């Protein structure tokens, strides 16, 4: 299967500050009992068999009218990183004995959310912050815990989230390794100790975002000049034309160019962790399989998975199989 590489701005959050997932929010996690209630609410013993094709699927999407109700339908966005995550979910389920149908490369939220809500797709890799903003555009949640809790409440009754992963794909402020070491930088707050003026680079619209220059000043007391670097932000950072760059945390160039993502202790950015979203057609006994994947999926892992795709041009199938084997999940 060819991997579609496109701008993934649709799934990126509007505004990071992820805390470590090993401190599991057990009160928020979808338990087996809660999932059973979700499935029972559907009121159908054959949710997939009765679902209609919404016509929103592209790429490998097929009509679901004659599907085996025992199959778990896993979907993905038309974005290579999301497809890798979906393939990991699919292979993990298959290793546990479940039958899986892949419906990848569907598109963005307007295309696939109706299929999830109808139950014709059972499982989809999503991103907490951006999905929360899809359902609750005026949300003021920012931290990992708050975003996850509010998302669980904001979803339609026939959808739920399983455990979120440490892995994120969200806004960050990032610097070169050399700049971080020479100025002893670990977090955004440390930028206040840098001598001289600082230049922040990013897409032109960053100038007006709540986490842009004004947000830096309001939240951290750090004043910066702004340069609208657009698609050349990382190149401008490496060339020394800017000091700090607005880079997304799953960007493979963080690894390939040895960049440093600064921690965000004050939650300037809205947290957006990888999270599995399930519909009423997702089987109760499969939740633990996907939770085990989320427990192992780190931020560094997601970057490395993306590097294999962009640099090695490895297939999503091979990338997923290798990661599952490395984590004893295959």
C-alpha cells in the first residue's frame, strides 16, 4: 500500500505539556465495565452487519454492508504517521486472535468521524487535544490530564477513548542541541535566562495564536521577536536565523537533525497525546490489547517510527511489525 504524505495540520492541536503516561489516570481510563456499558448502549448484537457505507472512505475503504460482524474495522487518516499507528493497532489485535479489516487513508475528520459515530469503524488512532477542539472548540483545557478528562465528556455517547499514550503530535518550542547545551535549556521557562534577544520562528499565523509571542510573554514572561518562517522553520533554525522554532513533536527532523523539544511546565500548549477512539462496534475483550500498545508508545517511539517512514521509506506494515516485536506485543 502506498503511504500518502501530506500536511497533517488537520489533526494538529490549536495549542503541550505532557506528563508521563506511566502515571495512569485510572479514574479516566475506559475500563472493561465501562466499555461493556458502551457496547450495551448500542442495543444490537450485530452492529457492523447493519451499518451503512457512509461513502466517506477513500483509498482502501470498502462498503461494510456485507462485512463479517466478527471483524474489527480499524481506520486511519490520510497521513503516514496515523496510518502507522493504525497498523500497529491492527497487527496487535490480529496477534491476539481477532479478525481485522483495515480501512486506511480515509482522509481527515470530516470524512471519518461520521463512520466512527455510526459504528462502521470500530477503532481509530486520534490525538486528544485536537479531537477535543473538534467537539469543544472553546475548550480552555491545556494539561494532559485536563484535556483527557474533558475529551471523555465531550465525545458523543456512542464513542469512548481507551488509554492515552505518552506519544504526542502537537505544538512545541524546539531549539538546536547546540543552543540548548550552550544556554542550559531544558524547558521554555529556561529561555528567560538567555542573554540578548530571542527570535521565534513558525508559520505566519503563530503571531496571532494564544501560544505565540504574546502567550510566551503572558505565561512565561519571555519577550521574543517573531519571524514568519512557514515551511522553512526547521531550516531557519538550523541556519541560525531564528533561535526557537514552533515544531510538531512527532516531526522526524527532531531525531534526524538532533533537535531539543523544550518542556512546557506551564501548559502553554494544549496537550495532544495519541489516543485510541472506539465506537460501539469495538469488542469489549479487545480493550486490553490496545491499552497495552498505548502503555509502551513513547514520544520518542513515535518520532522514530516516522523517521523510518520518511528516511528509510519502510512500509507501515513493516514499521508496525518491528515495533510490536521490539515491545513483545506482536
